[in-house]
C-alpha cells in the first residue's frame, strides 16, 4: 500500500503546548522505517504549515473557541491533502498534533466518498460545540462539526454540509463526557461504547456489532481516528488529557487489528502524543509499537 504520512504539528485545539512536537517525535522514533518494513511504500509529506499565534490572540476570532481561525486554516489544508491522497489511491496517515485535526481529515475523506463511517477511538466524545464546551478547546468539537452540529465555519469546512451521517459514527472508549455531549448522544441516539461496555460486553462483540451495522448501512469505507488517551492513563503519561480506567494494550491492539482486517479502513488519524509530558519516551515508544502492529494488517 502507498501511505502518505501527513504531520499536523498543532496544539491550538488542546491549548496545551507540546503536542505539536508529536509528529516529529514519531519520525525520530522511525515511523517511516516501521511502515516500510511492513511492506508499504511511504511518502512523507512533512508537516503542514501552522502559523504562530500568540496566547493573547487566542480569542480574537470567537469568544468561546480558542485559536479558531488558525484551526480552520490548518484543517482546510489537511482536508485537501487527505482528499488528494485518496484520489491517488494512497492511504493518508495523519499524525498529530491535537484531535481538532479530525475535522480536516474527515472532511477530505468524505469529499472523496460521501458514504463513509467514522470510528472515533477516544476517552472523550469530542462532540461539544461552541455553546456547550466548558473550555473553548476546539479539540473537543471536531466530531460534532463533522456531523453538521455546531459553528458554521466548522460544519462547512472544505465544502458545505454534513461530512458524516451520525448513524455512521461510532465512538469507542469514551469515559469522560460533558453534559452537552451526553445530551447530544441521547438526542441523536449515537453509537457510543464506553470502557465499561468494553469490560462488560467485550471488545470482540462490540467490534462485530459495529462492523455489522456499517455493512448493513451500505458503507464500504471507514475513517479511523485514534486518540492515544483511549488507553488507561497509566499507559500514556505523554498525552494532554489522560483519563483513568481506559483500554489496556491488548484491547487496543485487538481493535486495531480487527478494523484493519476488515479492509474498510482507508484513512487514519493518530493523535495527542505530547512529548513534553512524556516520561523517558515511554508513550512515544508505545505509539510506535501500536503503529507497527496496526500496519502489519493493512492490505
């Protein structure tokens, strides 16, 4: 498989510095060589340009969304990179950076093919809006925007309209949801599986259920968005918003292998590695191990 490696060195969505160094840390750890070893041809597109913005300018474009204009600019460019990768029959692997980049990657993937499913693996729902967010951090909003919910400039990013139908969105690993997100889950009857569900139902049964629903909905392409904070906080010291009682490595690896073996995953985000918070590269090394594992199964 041809893999286009796209770095997004942005912290604006999380408002916590250090995550912008994630893409280059993964390169330093040999991500390109790991992907190549697994029989893929890798084209490293480098990092997207992210304009420097001072902290005092963070609310210049919206009173409850930090660094909004910069996040929109970066995501537009990312959307086009992803769309261009897919049109050339390549697999875009987007490395972050914070999870606000998910809006750009989904927008690019859905412009190429509107009938996509999104599997969002995350401790958080990322389905807040400017009206419900308690922090104003846009990395908590991209999935809502991709479903057409929220601020117009986010929902209409790259092209006007909904990027993914809410019935084709699957959130796995959620265990830290805000009140506005809980209300939206109920209102939209969203497919959300918490880590409690993973323990009670089992990851295998959940994935079979998700796979079956995607197939029944006539979907043939998945965008996989993997936030490392889906894992238990003890496993990921090097991430900005760790949450206890997360997935263990065995569960995460089972999920990644299962999804790749469906052959439906056509694009992927890997986000929220913050080298500045890491301890002796513990998290970075684990990330490389997960990427190595995942791309053994991409055909």
